[in-house]
C-alpha cells in the first residue's frame, strides 16, 4: 500500500461510524434495558420497524433521525437488502446508528444477517440483547414456559422458513413434556396443527395465542391443538402461538391487567373454541 493509499484508508476509517443492534423487547417500554435506553439517547440515527412500540419510539430524542423500515409478514416496505444498505450508508457517513428491533435481535430477528452486511466495510458494531417475545409475552400471559409438572424443555420455532428446502423436525417438536413457541405462525396455524398431529401429538394438547403481548391491548386466546386454526383466524399479528400443557396455568397465574381483562377474554375464546358463540 502506498503512502497516499494509507492516508486515504486512515481518513476513511476515521469517518466511519458504528452500528448498534438493539433489542427493544416485546413492547412494554418498562422492559427496555438500561443499556438499550442509553444507546437510543446517544444515537444519531435509529432504524426501526413495525414491532417497536410507539411508547419506546417516544423515548428517542427529537433531534435523532428516525428511519422506518416497517416489516411485517408478507409486506416489507423496505426489503432486507435495502435495510442492510441503509445501515452501511449511514455508518459510512460517520453516524452512530441504532438498529432497533422488537424482542431480541438474535432470535428470529435477522440480526446476524444485518451484521454480516457490515463486515466488508469494516464497520464496527455492538449488540444489546432484548427480552425476546416468547419470554416476555408468556410471562405477561401467566404462562411459565417450563414447569416441573408440565415441561422440562422449551423450543422456539419460526412460523416461516427462508426456503422451501429447509425442513422443521416435527417429530422432535411433537414429543411430550415440551413447550413450543411459534413466532410469526398465525398464517401457518393449520399446517402447524396437521404436522404436529401427524407426528403423534394429541389434538387435545392445550395451547394459547398471545396477541400484542405486554401491551395494553394484549389478548390471551386459549385453545387446543385441535382448535388452533379456528382461533388463529380471529387473531391479529403480532402474536405468538404457545403449545403445551403449561398454557393451562394462564387461567390461574394471570397477573397483568390490560384494557380487556384476561378473565373475560379467556371465557369468550373458550366458548368460541367450543362453538358456543361467535368471536367479538
């Protein structure tokens, strides 16, 4: 490398900013970590998506440049390659960029893919973990994901795969004494039911859908594997599907009181599952 090239390289390095991958948690701003809040207050740019709650966005200083890349199932207003490019471009301008993601960025958040996109440019990065949706939403629904009398293991499963060639080991998921948590699985609830039943899981296995978990609009929709598809048709994203006998504990361990009480919602959805009433 010539002297001129060395100087050019050093100048480029001195102007490169940094990307901080931050988990925003499942929605309740009180679940945001202290470090995550500090990073948001120091950022020049925050790149965020649909799963970050408005309450958390309001914690960001007004001077900060906000870039919305609203992603939801089947509707990405900015494709993943475009998001990667935004992170690179902003960091190369010398900006401190926070990539703010719902839940934890390394659990079905494509955080690893976004950091890999920075590597060719030698852009420094940092990761601030967040409370993943499975842990936060289950806790607010009164569902312990493990319990000595119910489940000795828990598995987090994506509701959709990157390619059709990738297969889930359904026989592993269908074993007893296990809790399953499906992220982004509402539209695939029928396939989930069929696959689990085909691999030996009882249709009567208890389940629940936690809709908009940890927010004041949270709903806990109890069902069984047999009625999962029926209840899922009345649920809205973002939502988690939890399958396993631990979901039966929600009825007596509920503590969080959103605008619509869990007790009222539990009674309504039980009647819907039994065909006694239409959902409201």
